[in-house]
C-alpha cells in the first residue's frame, strides 16, 4: 500500500475523502485518489488520451495554460530578450564538510536589478571581480555537514544559473544562511557557465494569445463555421479592430499550413483560447482628450501696442503645442492699457482632442498689433473628459525567473470565451454536475513603480477593483440594450449555412407604424434594463493589493452580483380615534396580499491576510502563490436537472403570443406585430419592452374556422397569426425560491491550505444575454485571467451623418455614453499587478488532497512555501484549523529547536452554535514526537488544567495546551482529529 504523508501520519480511521491524506478506509469503493498517490503530474493531466500533437482531453480539466509551455504561449519575446556574453552557471564545486554545519535542505538565492529599479540581492557574497547575479542553488547538508546539490526534476533545476558569471568565480555562503551551527562559511566555485543566457529585457507587449493544452472530452465545435458578426462586439475588448470585414473561424483543427493559425485570435478549435485585452476607444473616438474648459494666460497678457477692441481668433490663426487638438476658437478683449486677462477671453468653440498643459500661441497680429511681433500664450488647465477619462493602457511585460517564462501584468490581462449562444461552439459545460475548481499561479510584485507611459490603467480609475485575477460570466452587458441613433437602420446577418446569405436582423428592433393619410413613419425602439444580463452572471476573485500606509492587503476575496428578491406583505389600514386622548391611530388590519420586490446585491467576502505577507522581508522576495478556489454544490445534478434545478430554465420567458397590445405595422411585404412584455425584473419600472414578431397578422379577431390555433403547423393556404418569439431572460420569484438548489460551499486556498470558507455561497451559472445571438458573439460565457472585466468601458458603435438620415458602417466609430458606468465596469474593471504563469479550470470540485498534491507538484518549480509558516519560540506558529462539514482537524507546528508547547485557543470560531455545541477529539497523529501531554483549561483558559487523553470533548471556550518531547530538534507536528457534535 502506498501512503502519502503531508506532514503527518495518514493511516487513520477517518471516513472522509476530503482530508489532507490520500488513502481512507473507503478508498477501494469510490473517489479513489490514485493520481494523488502515484502521479507526479498535475491532477487530471497525466495518462490522458492524445487529442492534438502535444495536447490532451479530459472529463475534468478542460483548461490548462502554462505560459512557460510553448504549446500554450507563442513566447513572441523570448528571442528578443537581452543576452549577456558571460552566461549562467552550469556546474559548481563545493567546499568541504564541517560537522558543525546544520543538516537540512537550503535554497540559496540571488536576484538581479532590473528596469524597474529593483536592486541586486544575494544570500552569498561574491568575490572581488564577480559581476554575475541571479544564481540560485538548492543545497542538501547531510548529518556529517557535507553540502551537495539537491536532485533536479522535470519542474526545476538544482541550479538557476543567473547570468554574467565566468568560470572560476567564487561565491561564499555565510554559515548563518545554512542553519547557523557554527561551521565555516561554505565556498562555491563556478566550474562551467553557458554563454548568451536569456535574461529579462523588460519589453512591453501587446496582442498576446494563449492556448489551452487540454480540451474537454465532450467539446462541440462545428467545423468550417465562419461568424461574420464578431466585429460588432469584438471591438469592445480589442478582439477585433473594426466592426466590418472581420470573421471568426471555428474548426475541429486549427490549420497550420500553409499558414499557422495556432495562436491567431480569430481561429478556434476544441481548446480554449485567450487573448490580451485592450481597447480602441482612444483611437476611434478622440473625445477622450476633450474640449477646452478652463485656461490661464501664461505669457503676453499685456502689450501696450495692442489697440483696444474685441478680436475673433479662429482655428488656423494661431499655433499650438497640441498634437491632436483642433477647432478651438476664441473672442478676445484687449482693454485700453493693452491688457488681456482670463476674464477677457471667451471660448467660442472649445475644440476637440486637447490635453491639459497644451498651449495656444496667438500672434499679436491677430490682436491688432502687426509691428511688435509678440504673442499671447494660453495654457489649457482642464479639458472635458468626453466619454473616457484619459486613454487607458493594458500593457504586460515578458519576464523569466526560476519558474521559467511568464508575464508581468501592468494593467493588461487575458480573456477568452468557451461557448457561443446559437452557434456550434462549446468547450466547457454551461453548468457543472457538482462544482468546479480554478487554480492560478500568481507572483507578488512589490513597490509602486509603473514604467513611464503606462500609468493610466483601469486600477487608476477603479482602485477598489484592483487585484482581480480571475473572472467568470458575461464580460459585458448587451451594448445594444439601449437605442443609439446610428444603430437603428443597421442590419446584421441572420446566418444560414454559416454565411451571410440568410435574412438580415436589425441591430435595434424597429418598425414603421402607419396612421392617417398619408402614413407617417415612427421609430419604435427596443430597450431593456442592462442589469438583466449581469445579475447572477458575474463572479470574480481578487488578491487585494498591499497598502503601505495602512500596512494591510493581500487578502483573498470573491465578489459577485446577485439578483435578490423577497415577498412583502401588504395590509389594509384601519384608523381609530382614542376618545380619552383624542389621538388618531392607524394600524395594519387585514392582509391584502403579497407583493414581490426585487433588486440586486453586490457581495464581497475576504480571507485574512494570506501566507505571512505582512512581513516586509518576505514580500520583498516577490514570492509565487498557488491560489485555488473550489465550489462544491450541496446537490449533484445531471441531464435536464442542470437546467431545471435552480438553473437557467427558471429564467426563460416566452412573450405572450396574442394580446390586445398588438400594433399593426408594415415592413416590406410582410407585417410586423409588436407586443409589450412584462418587466424583466419585478419591482423595476416597465421600460416599454417590445418584441417584433414577423409574420402575417390578421387583426385582433379569432382565426377563421379553417385555420384554428390547434393546428400546428397551419393547414395549407392559411396564414399564421404569429411566429414563435425568441426566448427571453426574465427574473422572477421562482429564481429566488430555487436558491437552495444553487447553494454550496466556496473554499479559497493559498499554497494548498484553506484560508476562507463560505458555506452559504450561491452558485453563479453563466448564461447568454437577453438579445439575439448575432449581437452577443463572444460576450457571455467568458473567463478572464489576470484581471476582471472592463464591461463596456471601451465600447464603440457606429457614427451617423450630421443629417441623421444615413448610417455609416465605416470608421470613425463613436462611443455610446449610455453604455458607460454600468455594473460590470463599476464592480469588475480592475486588474492584478504582478506575475502570472499558470491557470487551470476544473469542472469538478477537487478534494483537499488533490489541491495539496498540485501544490507539491509546483512547490519546487516556483519556490512555494507551506503557509503554515516556520516557527520560533519568539514567533510561534499560528494553529491551523481545518474545518470541513462536521470534521475539525487542528495542526500544531513546533519550530526547530527547543520549542515544545503550542496552545489551541480559537475553538469558538469553528464550533458554530447552533447547531454544534462542542468538538470530540478522537485521535492524535504526530511527526517527530516521542511523547505528548494534552492539558485542557475551561473558561477561556482561566480554569484549572485537566490532563486528558483521546477521546475527549472540548467546548467553544476551552483552551487546549499540547506539550511534546521531540526525537530531534527539527520541526515537529501534532494533529488533533476531531468531529463536531450537537
């Protein structure tokens, strides 16, 4: 039998498949975690069936991206990164043994200064003349005090060579970094080096694309499908550069010849693909740079040679320092003393595209003085922000370290979709049977320096959204939810046989209603509340940034927007007069009914600070973190239950087929009927939602006797009274009533250890938008990595001519201001400032043993530490409480040396009363412990101590002290295995 030990003995009679060990007494029947025991790979990655040349498919892990893997990332920059003539260390020789050297495994590191100004650091001293930096070593010191290199693996090398070294360089490691046992310092001599070792050159990039090296077993892709409407929505996150002339291609296998489209963002197969987010607003709609609002007179305010008078200065009559500013004009008054102040200048035309500090230089000739040759200089102080406050940038930077090639994010992130509504593309399930797990490798970045020219990011505008590194749901609202003038007469393709040969569909549903003689045209707009598309369709994870002033940050949080509703009881009012006091009183009499009221709630819950990042020394090391989030639903569904048990079928609404609200109207050779729908969210104002129903309409009367409604389809020669309306999304009381079917537990982990549990988490079920499929391509069913979602912050739409009678499909495009400041932008427009390397999206909840297995697989490659920190007598370890369902395990860690006592004093935080009143500890597991004594104190530790042995019970206000004797002075652990009781 193979047993995995995660710091303590595993052979224990604990019938749970969610603990931190691998084999249980029930393992031979169900959920046998064979991979955890035998595999050296990430869970669900090994032993898969080949799908592509170097890719696998899986029923559990459909998305797995590793930026260091050339199958996942094109690594466009790796060939252009700077090189150095004297390269990285390949081999070394080590000094002799010393019996006073402390045995153990040591990671000796150094760093190089870089373009961000981070200084060189090292845990060793280079001899005079050594210019290299960045080398790191894994050293093992045995019991005799001899140092050797640790063995390498597929994920890391015992030497990270750095660069700039040469053969014969001498590096000295002080004994204080090797346990401090009193040995002589250890000398390393460089034996061989590589030349031209790749190092970081600090290049900023754009247009990166990532590809999953895993695919879902049941992915569905319609081969050779072309989606020509992608530009309508793809321009908003820079997936496509224009509205027209863009095609998104679906294929069962991406072509690699004669051109290789593997990383081309317009080609998709079974593997999920992500592209770097950006925006084209500042390129197409330069209202971002604004109109002149205020200014000052900086030079030439007085010139006695200027005749008094009022002068008009138009664009073209002056020079300017502005790069893009145009069309500003002024009326300028010069008084009898030749003085012109700010109050004497009136803006006639504020112009466009000006920036703060731009200057306008008006020659004196325009102010009546042709002889002197002076100038009046105006400096712009403020400009209108138009629709966007400045040009937002989305950069990222290539980098390498011990983990390999990765990206440093400075406002940029990746975004991709996994389903197209009404198109043949689905590479992840819309809703999973039991739950899901997502894992990300994130690198902390210290300091506040942002490279020149890249200071304006989403975090600048939405600081409360900083730190988002994962997002699931719709990336934006429906940009066509609200009428915009240029969209009325535009049509998109109702694709048939995957081409544009089918019937066209209007971007904004409109019709022409005729009344009187001659008939008059009237546009009827289709609008609805944009919140409908967002509620219960947006979820994000974020690691809050460090606040140096408050000395807080690095808490792991989730944020979601939920539709919420409740019944409100209404009563009749009865009024009586108190005859003694002559006071009139009103009270509720009879219940008259229940009114359903709805709204939305933004939920954010956070862990405490994670993994010892409160320490400045540790933060300065810029460590990697493995962040995991697991959702486990209370109920498991399959088949149709996924749609009906609290699923999207609770939201499906088909508008009524015939009501008195029909309006006769004619379009072309057919008639169109418009029916007013009920509000999409109870309690919200009916915004006049109307849906066009194409088909022949015979008026409000009943059909003739030869064409009954019971016939489907109608008999030959009959005209249908209606055609089937598109299904709509509408929230109702049923969605709220079925919340229990979506409820489960969300657990957040850092480096394999749980740091936050929400056992009342409501599942987010990504879904389509409330509009036609042509107007939502690549908007719903999105995943973001490294950021949240910008919503419609960078939205663009069609412009129109001045007359308003024609529509131009071509650039320039404009921004619809009504699409700004919506919910997704407000609550999810933020990014992670740090490094990213891996993302994995599982379509099932991993067990605790599987999560810590993934931690162990990545531990050496990324230098991950167990977040149960190393302890000292002066700085004792926090006790680790592991609560899952009714199981409460407590891990006590004793630091190397003489540390022998640890106390448990937070039971009240984990024994939830009601329903539980205490915990029963049934067994104890130990590591490096000869003997132990357990003493229990009641009344928050103020009572008389009682020595106990297992099994024993403890109440919420009890304090437990465990004192041990060690085998050797290394670290030791004691684990109390307990179960809550009622």
